[in-house]
């Protein structure tokens, strides 16, 4: 009987790791299930009129006006994903002593670029007033800014906001650091995961780009690498060496560009880690998969202090 239970648990764990049913990660790979002991969750703060323009906020129990903030933007190739699937990320960051906002945004085919990015920009603009309405002190968020963090398509959006100043011009807060997990920073418009979602993007003549980056980059307006500048916030880029969804070259190229601009940053390649396992290791029960949680923890603790 015991062996049967152990085998069943092992099979369940394999399913979670290999096929990534994110709701299982949230509810089964947690020491306290969905109760999130030590973390206060505020659900469905609506930042726009569309049902998907909503976010959840995760607060450490000892939240104060000085508590630093993170916004985590989920991935999903701009056509899948929901904030509820990434509760494990919100919890992980709140456990580190950070307040964390996890927004959902509109997806293709309902919208195309630049609406994915504009939605997250609007979430940033609305966040201070939305938490004020819940009697949560926003003074620290307004004065100190926040860490923008994203995975995959979410890292692309985060990088666009961190590099492209126009999006947050009317915001009461600002990005003080960017953390990107497996982001497509040199976005190829002909990639099957991208085709159709960025129709109408302005394509540049190479002569319009600020400098030669030392490689054949994708010269268009939806490419974060084209907008990087010397005054942008510090960056942490993390990628798995075995990522076949978003190749490691994206982080390597972005890192080279940041180095040319003398932007403070780190680029970390984790060996034998793929696209899904990189973000999955934020989940409490999967942190043994790779050291990404520790890397983020170390970076955020430095930011916090």
C-alpha cells in the first residue's frame, strides 16, 4: 500500500515537472497548499475594463510602507497564461519580504502588439491607487519604485518597459531594477511563436539603430535590445542553457549591448535547464530543480537593503 502511494506521488511529480500544469504547482507543491501561510493575497484588482486587465497582490504579513515591491509578468507567447497560474511566483517573492503584484493582460488574437505592453504599463500606473483603495500604504512604492520581473514573453514586456521610457511617463512609480527569466530580447518577427502577434511593427533601416551591436540583430521597434540606453535600471538576466523555446543567445546579446552601454547588469546561464524549469523552480516544491530561486533571492535581498 505504501509503495502504491509513493509511486502515485512520484508519477504526479513527474507530470508537474514535465508538462507544467501550473495549477498543480500552486496547490500541490506547497507546504500549506493554497492557504499561503505567511502571505496575504488580495485578488482581482481591476486596472482596466477588460476582464483580463486584473492583478493579484501578495504581501508579506509584516508589510509596511517601507516594504519593497516587485511586479511579476507571466509568459505564454502572448497567447496563453493567467495570473492565477503564477500564484507560486507571487508567494515566493512575498516570502522573501517583498510585496508582489502579478497581473494578467490581454492576449492574442484579441489584441496585438503594443497592447500586451500597454496593459502592463497601465497596471504599473494604477497599482499605487489600487492598493491605497485597499488601505495598503503606497508611499514606499511611489518613492522608491519597484523591481520589474518577467518570464519569457513577460520578460520581453518587462524589458520593453525598462528600456522604453515613454510607457511609464505618467506613472507615480518607476522601475528600479529589471530581472528577466528567459526573455526574447532580440525578438525575431518570423518565429512561429511570434508571427501575427506583432503585425504592423515598424521595421528600421539598420542605419537608424544607435550603434553596431556586433551581431545581426532584429531591427524593429518591438525589440528591447534596440531601446537599451545608458540610464536604464540595473538588470539581472537568467537563462537556461537547454532552452529551445527562447534561445540563450537572447540574454547573451542583450548582455553584450548592456555592457557596451555600461549598464550595471549580470547575465547568468544555468546549465542543463530548459524554458519551463527555469520559472518552475520558483515554486516551493521544485526549488531543487535549479538555483534560480536562490539567485533571485540574493539579488532582491541586495536591492532591499
